[in-house]
């Protein structure tokens, strides 16, 4: 008979494939969407916003005008699908990240996901903005991947 009947067996941790997939999904959701949101935000500022003259009326209290100005700014940006879709994917990446840090080791999860976000941002800029990836950037990306490998290796030894 078990002397401690209230103990439950430990939950098995997800396999390596699931961790790698989780890290890649978070990195892609954070990094790849950023250039698309940037492009959509820049394009939305070039268009004329909807007129809301009551915000600039002299009788409108300053604080009320500022608060409503921010609310309308967020609304105008989010109603643009070119911004809203990448933004929602990016926020979903944050949810995945918090699920990951509940399972994976924190000292690996944070640097890996942030490093992958950098790599995916470079790829997203190439895709969305047609930026060329220079030799120096390729070298930097290779060094980042090497740093990730060193972090993982140091935790496994």
C-alpha cells in the first residue's frame, strides 16, 4: 500500500518533436507577422482617417478627446484586415508561448523563441517588403542558430 495516497504520478512531458514544433510556431507567429503588420500600419497612416470633428471641438474635454482618439485609432487599425489578421496570429503566438513556458524549461524557451522570432522577421521582411538578405544577415542567422544549438546542448549535458 502506498504510504502517500494523495500523490499523483507526474504528467509525462511532451516529446522533443512537440517542443520543436511549439518553438517554431511561436517564433513564426511573432516574427513572420511583424513585417506584415508594419506594412499595413504604414499604409493605413497614408490614407485619410474617418472624420470625427467632435473630437476637435473646443467644448470637448481634453481627456475625453484623447481617450476617444486612442480608441478610434485602435479601431481604425484593427478594422483593416491587412493589419488585423497578422495581429491576431501574433497574439496567438503569445498564447502558445505561455503554454510552452508551462511545459518547457524557461531558460531555453525564452531565448529560443525570441531568436526564432528574429529569424522569421528577416524572412518576413524578405517576403512582405522584398528586402534582400545580405551575406552578413545570413551569417548572423547562422550564428543565432548556432547559439540556440549551444543552449540546447548545454541543458542536455
